[in-house]
């Protein structure tokens, strides 16, 4: 009997109490505060090197959209990539994953890339896990910041940012880029 009364009182209290934490924005959305215990989130910091090879016998980036007319910024030019990610800048250093996705010249006024990329890791506890980047890469800036919009495996529900810095670039467009990544995940 006391148990039934306690349950009824709890339900009544919760219903009345939760009404104070609901915000209704017209018919479009409804927000409420989640009263559950907040999950423990982890912060992981990674540093690796992205090797983008567009020239030679074994390119890792292929141009998939070519423009009929050359533009000053290569606007519209699009590449599909499967670039190695290594522990150090040397191409022969330990492979830690692959960058797979697309980048495209998306600006008509400067060299701004649209990056749609997954960094799939193959090393240690990160094996089989990936982070997803979707954002602008202003390639002529010394350091570029791009958002991490998701992930899988150990990086499920990931969010964060990646800082990219070109450490080597040749006249053909081959590049080595250092990535410093901060990821918040479950």
C-alpha cells in the first residue's frame, strides 16, 4: 500500500515539476530538459599527417570533375580521395588510418575547399572508428579550423574541431598536412 502511494506521489510530483521545464516554440518544436543523469563524455586529442598525392604513379586523390574553362580559383574542381594518415610527416612512417571522401574548390574568390571527409583509423584502440569532417578549408591560411560533425565506433556522437597546417607542398599540388584534432565523444 505504501509503495503504491509512493509511486503515485512520485508520478504526480514528476508531472507537475517537469511542466516547468518544457518550452514550446509554436507548432514547430518542443524542447524539454532531460532529467536523466548526464553521460560521461571523453575528450580525445589526436595528431596525424594527411598525405594528399595528386600526381605520379600512385595518386591518392583523383580529380573527378574537370572544368571546361580554367578559372582563377579552380571553382568547381572536385577530387575523390583515399589518402594515408600517418604518425609522422614522412610518407613511410607508421600508417594510423585513411582519409576518405571528397574535397571541392567551392569559392569563386579564393582557394576555399569544401571538405566532406571521413578519417577512418586503423591503429590500436581506434581501429574501426572514424570521425567525420564537413566544412571549409581555406587552404592558403597558415592554420585552418574545420568542424567534426560526427563519428563512429569509439567516436560515436563525436563533435569537435580539427586544425590543419600544411607542412609540405610541391608544384604539382601534392601535400602533407598536419592535423591536430580535438574530439568530444561518449
